């Protein structure tokens, strides 16, 4: 998911996350813009969940070193992957449509 603020009018794109030089030299990588409002809203929720991750998120510091995000509240640590699995299980049990993220 790529998200750009665009002066208050966000734009969302999806595509390959593997934009490394070795991949760009020998093949074509594609991203597409998402224009449907309800899908953009879902992508924003996914980003919000991912940015709030307190158990498995890494941050790039000012020295260019990735560090595991510090966990301020050790009693309420909940990773994005667990959150998505729990939500998927709940959807399956309740038979809600898959777009209720």
C-alpha cells in the first residue's frame, strides 16, 4: 500500500513492495491507483492498524538503523498480524462480508 497525503486529498496505490534495484533492472514492477472510496477507506484502516503495531513494528532511526519499536504498555501489546488473524476469524464465524476491515 502506498499512500500520499496530496495536500489533504489522499491518493492510494497498491503494487509490489519489492522495489529494489535488482528487481527494477530486469523486470517491470507495476502499481495502480485505487479510486473507489470504500476501498481507499479499507486501505487507510490497514495502514492505521499497521502503524499502531506495538509488537512487531520496526522504525528507521536518524542514523539509518532499524530498531524494534519500543513497547510502552507491556500489558496491551497487540501486533498487526494477530489483529488481522483475529478479525478474519471473527468474520468467518459471523459470515460477514470480507470488506468489513
